[in-house]
């Protein structure tokens, strides 16, 4: 079991809540990776760099985390804002 999953369970999250936090952490790291490797010879820190794959992945992750039909499909639950900020900080 992943260390972050155990920490979420200790904080009182259910298995579904812990699963949601772990998936959000992994996808957030992937989003930052995609953003950083978007362009080889110019900066990604621009409007052009923010549009495209990272924006689509962020939208899909928000649906995964907060849309009731996705929660039911994947066995996840919405997470609280402090926990979402914790995921971003990691």
C-alpha cells in the first residue's frame, strides 16, 4: 500500500477517499510533467503552453474527482479543498 494511501486512511478517509487522493496525486504529478516537457526549444509558461493536453487532463481529473457519475463508476469520492491543496503541494 502506498505511503500516501496509509496517511489518508489514518486521517479518517475511507478506502474510496484514500484511493481518490492517491489517484489525484499521481495525475497531478503527470500534469506537471506534461506541462514541463510540452516544448523542447521554448518555454511552456505561456498561454499556448497551458492550452492543450494539460488543460484536457485537468478537466478530466476534475470530472473524476467531483462528478457523481464518475465517483460511482470508479469508486471514488470528492475531496476537500485542503486535501486538494495538499495534493498540489506534493
